[in-house]
C-alpha cells in the first residue's frame, strides 16, 4: 500500500479508496481540495497527534522611525520630537537610518509621515518616511498561523533578582529543606510546597494574564510593557503548535486523517449525484447518489465520535 506523503498523493489515495480509477468519482478538483483542507482543519483542531508542545522564543521589537535627509547625528537616550504632530519619544537604539523607541511619551499623540524629526539634545534633524509600530507600543506580540493554543508566558525576570540573596523568591525558598528519610513527612512536604507556591503568587507573582486571539494571530499580555521589557528582550511562550504537513509529510499517512478525508470526499460525491437521483441512463442504470451520501454521513458521524472519545486532548480545568 502506497504511503501518501504530499497533498497530491493524499488525494489520489482517497480517490482510490472510493474506487478510482475503476469507478469514476464525480468530484471536481476544487471540491477535492476543499474537502482535504476541511479534513486537515478538523484533524488539527482535535487530534492530539496533530499538534506538539512548543516553546516559542520571540524577540521584542520597538517602534521604528525610518528617516532620510539627516542633518547632524541623533543620540541614544535623547527625546526626539515630530515637527508637525508634536509627538515625542525617547530613542532606545539607532539602527542605520532608523530610530527605535519603546513607547510614545503621550500615547494620544502619534508621529506622522513626512514630518521633521528633531533631537532634543543633539539638535539633529531628519525627515520621517516610514513608521513601524513595535511590540511594546502595540502591547501584543504577533503569532504565526501554526499556533493552536497558548498555555502561558514564561516568567519575565531581570538578570539580578533571580540570583540576588535579598530577592523575595530566594528568601521564601531558602529554608526549603526537609528530611524525607522517614515515613510520614511526605504529606507535610507537599502541604508546605503548596503553601509556598501560594505565597509566591501573592507576594511576588510572575504569572501573566494573557489573551490569545487566534484569528488575529495576536497574543496580548496584560502587564506594564514599559516597566518590564526593553527593546530586544526575549519573551518565551509555552504553546501548542500544529505539525505542518508540508514540512512533516508523514502527517498525510495518518490512519484517522485518511479515513476522515475519504468520508468527506464520499459525501461530496453523493451530494453531487443527488441532482440526478432517479434519473435512468441507457441500459436501465440509475444514479444512486442518495445511498452514497447517506453512507458517507454515517461514516463521518462515526469518525467524529471516535475523534472526540479517543483522540481529543483532555479539557484543562482551572480552580481558584
């Protein structure tokens, strides 16, 4: 049995399952593509084998002001002002012919294209050409289409506090020493760990409230972006990512996916033939699209029930 390893070989496999080329399967190529894409979407939404746990590393970007006609030299740390808009921002970084800043001094006043930029300390001037809003000003980070679910944002900590002996976390866990050499101490240890975890959340929590908007491909993180992050810092996100079938072609050989896609194509085939139901052809042969359609519906219902019972990941429960 041939193993499909691409979308084209996958479609050929499904058609052979329905009788092709011995039997003509009356499905248009566009309809065939639609049903395969629909099967993949359902498979990726519910099947545990379709996604993988992944830690996404994202480099935080600042807003960029591209300019031309520079007179003088801008300086990092100075405030640049827009001549027309009056917008102001502190320069965090100079990247060639562009100024990078974290956020506007006044969020209600934005820079405008083609206005003159003036450095507050250097007196340098330039003409603003292109404005690119960064992550810190947007208050979200972009996500790609393969991200299916976001679990959490890993703790954002500075380089000192996690190693400083005066850090709250360090002091809380400093005396976290237990003797587990005798029976009966394990319960006390577990209770103590739960209590310390509660203190960590109440006193010095690093957990972030997040909002993942899948259809916008945006991950909103509700925090003080200006205080907690700088340009070129990294954010690590724990998430679940779709295994791209174009990269990992073994996905097309998944047993369930082949069965489900074949059932969807069979349903399309029967639906196309319903128009000719009862029509008699020369020789007394009649179309039986209704039977093909009904059989496909039964197959789909059975496969979707199998998916939800056997292959869907357990629902996460939260308490608090």
